[in-house]
């Protein structure tokens, strides 16, 4: 594949979505064709599963969450990501498999070994070329979400849940340092943007 696959990760409130469109524009002005997408989502089926996962009022077992995430991911890869990469495009994706290991694995206790099996089955060896992890303490992320907005099912989790999720992301970053780059997302947007631009300049 001749394209470039970039994923953006972070706990809720890290501010990653703020930089998503900028990142797409960064490559577009340099003459690249860009696909900006998200998980769960990215396809009609994926968006339906996203609504189920984020807006459900009832409890969903963490293993069920994991299976639904990977089901949406398989469709996403088949319909959007893999074709775009084969056409030489830049794919910028808001969350990917690192989020499943962090949220369903570290956050909710799903066995990493089971997630490993699903990852291999669904992705067939495909990994992002670059993952940008926007890192903030869990309490900062919760404060940034504010109290005047409607939170989805994950955003309503307690701070200790997000502390575990953040630890999961940091564990992934330690395991895959050549792929996952940590960006301190606690400063203002301009400072974070400088760090981001410095990283992607070599791509």
C-alpha cells in the first residue's frame, strides 16, 4: 500500500478532535488526497453501531463492546480505509484499535489476549503508520468536557475509569514507540499544534 495511515488517540476531553481537521488540511495543502474518518463509525453500519455503543441507556458487557468495535472496524477497513490506502491517499482516523485496548481492555477489564486475537483476525497485520496520542491527566479531561453538555455513555464514566484508560494508552505507547508518539495536550492549542506539526513534518 502506498498511502499513509494516521490515527489519533486520547481519553475523552484530551482535545484530539480539535486537531483532526487541521491534520487533514495539512496534507491536502501539500498535494495529498485525504480521507478523514472515525471509529466507531466511518460506514453506514459503523455509524449505526456507534449510536448503539455511545447512546445506549442500558449496560453493555465489555466483551460485547469489544466485538461490536471490531465488527465496525472490519467494515471500516473493507469499505473505507484499505481502498483509500491502495489509492495512495492519506487516511486520518479518529480512534482505532489502540482505543479498544485502552477502553475495553484497561478501562473495562477485557483480556488483552482476546483483543489480540480479534486484532489479528480483523486487521490481518495492518497497523497505522503513525499514531498520535494526545495525553492529558484524567481529571483534566473530565474538566474539559464540562457539565453543560450531553455526555455519551463513555464520557459519563468516573475519573478512575479514565485513569485506567490513560494508563492503557501509555502502556501501548511504551510497547510501540516507533508508531505511537505522545503529545502533551495540556498546554494551549497553539503549543500543541506546534508539537503536532513537528511530528508530521517528516511524513
